[in-house]
């Protein structure tokens, strides 16, 4: 007889079936839009939002406290058994509408009372917000994997998570709305709030209210359960008799039922999973279940979808740039290009440890590898920043923020120069953004690119520093290593190997936006100059360290208005775009001091560097 292992409540033949979480991901991926979600209170528990019953208990407790102010135990006694207390006090059965009508009879007062339970408190936008589960569900909707969500929750966390990713859900919270809804298959997502919305008087909460559903809602629920597969999470099946009967009445003839359980099974849940031969995913919280599902589905995407080519990505970006309806598509293009880099930036792909004999080869291999991995992103940034009018600046900035985090964790063992290379993709991206901003006459963007995001080495105890300091090419790219892998054309040693390599290797992404080599070279020199001014904008001496590069050459520098130093000195005024955007603290004297410090540094070091 074949041996079996038990997962949750479902017997799975050992070696015969994959585990339920994997099976769920395979089914969701292969049948997009076929599975509906049934979400209970367990999905919202991590947000700090009370369940509907928790709200009833609390309000009953408050009513008891004001009814018997001299009894310090009145509130706790009423909350222990709200239904019994309410009936004894009012001679009426406890119902949500009756409770609210008594506690807050006017719409405005009722809204104010309920908002405290479900909306963030003033000045605390991160309180009572969507959980990781809600945000993962929003990603599943965004990619078309889920189109119907049944929920027993009164809160609006699901709706808020969907809105965060640009989706306006079709929401059904009252039976009278059902007749006019768009067909489920024609809606991007429909959220069906089986117990109502917290602001409605038609909520269903007590045992009696949950015994039956209105006819219109019952018919819609039956249709969903018949036509869609079901993923259940956070629902105990303890109190909602109408929903239990509806699930019991569903014939298992189309798609398997997946049931996630965290904690003890109720008798009703055990009966339903057994009846439908449900695949039970045991021991996962809602956050773990849905974030894991998104990860697995995306992994399957990478197996089945051919990677988009660099040139096709650039074409798609140009089409999406002027179209506000395609902002998510543009975001995804850039974000996916960053993910291609981060996925290949692990020590397995880019070693951070090497012997003295292999160090030079490892350094060169890593530099070339980071550049190759970044190619699509750099083309997107060069074209995107150049053609953008500022609407998508947050997208370009997010790319750098994600790349900077490659050094947020420190390996146990590493070579210092190989470890610092993990910031090379962020440097390449920042250089590309900066040069594109100069070419498109949007230098105000440099105030963001050179001052944000802040970063400090893990466990260093140092304050967070600006990109103008920690992305300095002379800190990221070790000089001797660059001499070995990037000699001059005649075989000699370059004066500024980091600067020369960056300008050469990033020329290709700019071919479409700037055909002139001279104009491109001038833009690179100006960016190095401005980045160096930002690097000198510090009161801490050892951090005043410019992006030493080809802009130091006499052909670029110059002391008259035709050279960089003279030109920028002439430009410095309160209306200088970088100052208006916040660089140098928005203070003209600081900008002038930075220019003076840079000039003095070059005077002391110059070609001796």
C-alpha cells in the first residue's frame, strides 16, 4: 500500500503530489482570472483594524459604560457577551443597524464613530493600512490572475491596496448595487463585501444577521462559487451560516479548492474541506500565503515568457511616456530591468572574495558583468529621462534606490574592492540619469540624483550619506583594477581611468538621443563637474572628495566663460535650477563655497592625481 503524508486535512501520497502551495501557484498561473478569493478576518488582522464583530463588541462596551458610569466593570462585562447584555438592556436582539442607530443616530456622527475603527489616525498614515497580504493580492489583480474577491470584512483595505497600484475596483457592498454592476468577466476586479461596508447600515454581523443573505446577494454568491475556483484565507467558517451553506452547496466539478488555515480548524471548516477534497495550506499567515503566491507565479512567468529585448523595451517606453494610461506599463518596464540586475548581483554571480592571484580577473569579470546586466536599464534611463517632462522622475529615482540597496547587507567574508563594486549598477544608473538630464536641459533633476537616496554601510555607525559621496566612481571602481582592464589605446596608463571608462561604456545608450560625440563628451564633463561640486558640499573634511575625472583637463575646465569653471561661476544665482530644486540646501553661498572648494582641490592636486 502506498505510504501517505498528511498536509493539513488532506492526505497526499508521498512522492505523488506536489505540496498544496505549489499546486495553487501552478493553477493560478495556468488559469488567470479563474480563481476567486474568499477573504476573512485573518487577512486584515495584521493591519490593526478591528473585525466587524470586534467593532460591535467595542461599541456595546461603550454603551454599557455610559449607561452605568458608576460601575467600573460595566464595559468588560458587556463585551464578554454583547448579545446577552444588549437583549437584557434593550429587550431587542442585537443587530448592527440597531446598535448604530442607538449609539450614533445621525449619519455624520455614525461616520465619525466608525472611521476611528477603520481609517488611519490623523498624522499616522501608516496606521490601519493595507497589509503585505492586501498588497500582494493587488499585484495578483494587476497581473490578471484574480478578478473576483469575496470578503467578509467591513474594512476598505483591499480597495486601498488596489488603488495604490492604480486599479479602481468595482465594489459591491449592498444588494441594491448588484443589478447595475458590470459583468464580472468585463471588470478588472470586483470586490464583493458579503457582510457590507463599515459605513453602511446594511451590514451583517451578528449570528442572526449572518443566518441568511438577501436574495440578490445569494444569487451572485452562488454564481461565483459555481463559475470560479476558490482560494480561502482567513475565514474560520464559525459564524457565517449563510456562507457555509453556500460553499456546501457548490459542486466540485470545475476547479480545485485551496484553503489556507493558520491555527485550529473549526468543525465547519473541517467539514467543508473534506467535502470538497480541498488542498489545505496549513501554518501560513495571510501575509505569507499571498506574498509567496506572487513570488511563485512570477517565477513561472520567467520560465514561460521570453525576456523582452533591449530595443523592444526602448520602443515600448517611448510609446508609454506620453500616455498617462500606460504609466504602469512604463513603471513595469523599468522595474523589470532593475530586477534583471538584482537577480544576478548575488555572490554566486558576482563573487566578493578572490585570492591575490585571481583578484584582477575577478574584478574585471564583475565590472563587465554588472555593465552587461545593466544594459537594458541604461538604455531605458537614457531615453526615458531625455524625453520625459518630469512626470516620471519618481520612476527613474526608484531604479537607483533599488540598486543602492544591493549593498544593504554585508557578506561574511569579502574583498573590499569587490564588495564596493556592488554599487556599480547604481553608479551607472545615476551617471546615465545625470547626463540625460543635462542633455535635455533638466538639470534640476540632479538635485535628486546627487542627494538621494541616503545610504550608510551596514554596521558602520556612520550617518547616511548622499550619492555624490558614496557613488563617487573613484570609491566604487578601484584604480589599479581599472588600469588593468581599461588601458589607453596606446597601451599606457590613463590619467582618469574610471571617468574614461564610464564615458566610453555609456556612450551606446545615448546614441539615439545625442548623435554628436562632442556634445555627449561635454555633457559627461559637466555632470562630473556638478557631481563634484555636490561632493564638496560638506563640513566633514575627508568627505570632500570630487569625482576626479576628465573634466579636470584644461580642454574642459577653463577659467573664462568658455570653460566649465567659468561658465558655472557665471550661472550661480538664486534662480539656478539646482538651487531651486534643493541642491546645496537651496542656499547660494553653499553652492559658491562648493565651487571654490573644488577649484582649490584641483589647484592642489590637478594632474598629479
